C-alpha cells in the first residue's frame, strides 16, 4: 500500500501491511494545532494517556482501577512503552475484570524474565557486546498472555502506541495490524531490551521521542484527557557520580522538558487530569518486587483525587467490588493518604 499523506498539521502516516501500521509524525507546530482545534467545537471524547515508566508501570494499574470504579471509561487509549502494554489490555477489555488480570500479571512479573537480573552492576552489563543487555522473549510472553486479542482491529476501544524509528529519528504511531510487535517496539528500552524490526524498520522505546503523549490525544480530538503518568519526572534524582549517571540524567532532562512543554501548549478548552501516584519509593529499574505496593499507592491517591474533583472531598476510596459487567477482582485496601496534587507548569 502506498503511503498516504495527511493534512493534520504537519503529520503524515503510512500503512504497511501485514504488520502493525505505523503513523510517522514529522515536525508538528503545537501552536498551530491548538489554534486549529480551538476554532471548532469538539464532541465529548475521553482519552486515557499512559506514559512510559518501566517497573513503575504498576502505578497505572491502580489508577485504572480507580477510574473504572467511578465509571470513567475511555473513548480512546494512547500508550508509550509500559503504558502501551497496560493501555492495550484496557482497550481490549475496559472492565474491572481486566484490571484485576493486569494486577495479577504485575504481581507475577518478578519471575518472568522481563528485565535483566543478576548481581553484575549495570555498567558492567552495558560493557558487553551487543545492542542490549537482555532479550525481549520474557516480555513477549507476558504481552501474549495478557492480551485476549492479536490485532488493533479486534480491540473494543481505539488504541494507539508510539515507538521511535531509529534510522531517521521519527516518532511513529501504530494503530493497525498486529499488537504484540507494536508493543514490543514501544517498550524496547534502549540498551536494556533489543530494538524491534517491523517491516524492515527498526524501532526502540517510544519514550525517547514522546514519553507522555498528551499532544496526540489533542490531535485525535479528545476533549477530556486523563494522564496516567508514572511521575518519575517530579521525583528528586540523585546527583550523578559517574559518566554513565550523567548520560541518564541528560536523558531524563530531555524527557521532562518535552513533558512540561506539552503541558504548557495544551488547549484551554480541553480538560486535562494528571492523576497522582501517591509517594512511591525510588526503585532500581529492574526491581519488580514492589508492584503490589505501587498499585495500592496509586489506587488510593487517584481515588481520592477523582472524588475530590467530583465534589466529594470527604468520601474515602471504596474497596474493590465485583464488576457488574466484567466480574470480580482482588480487594484493595482503602486507607486515606495525603496526595500531592500535580499542577501544569509552563515550559522554561
């Protein structure tokens, strides 16, 4: 199929069957998009935007539970990296039953070989030959086990995920074809997991170009955007002590700058809700042993924030009950905790 050039801002997209179909995003003028969409009323459309975050992706499971318990369901789901996995599962089955299955999967990840383990320091592992310190076979098995469908077309809710085309540094969106390869591409953490080849193009983690893709939700005409951000940008980072630490610090700064710039550029007529995470601990990137605590923290913080927004500040988060449509799920404790409310900040 020949590439099709679109007229939305400077965006363009190309359909390449039979694999997942990428949408290649060239340079976008955010101000032009804001002006364009500000002139036309949009019908109500709710989007869930799930950021990257590696092992902190467990926080999103708690957020999803709080949203669905309050009958907040998406018309569109967008995911990056680990958010692509969580988001695709929700788009396949937007019920509390699926959130329960996601929770069970996260509690079992420690022994699935998803991330590298062992006693070798990260710097020693990175000195090895090859493009990554770990394979993606474990992650592939997890994705295949969680998803009840194989293609984007089978999803109940429209879903897209982002990856980075390595050769020409493009932001690429997948919205058609096979799900598994697209998610693996979106979650191919640089140096940790290998790049993924789809139809002759090599991809790495979408977080390299767009970790929290709020702007994509605006392009797709969302009027309400719930941002399930794992919150790592706002947590204090240790002072770099080695060249490798400084390289990671620079990567973090670039992603944070993009996030703050996108926040500042959001149209005023779109309701954007940054869901809180609570106060999660600082973990090593490959520590999957705290998923239960992360899910609980984000659930209680998000439930409290949603109830406050609904005008019920004194209502404590309710315990999990059976989903009338999707079935039951494991119970979550519901003690009230202080929540640091996120606020949009202008780009510096």
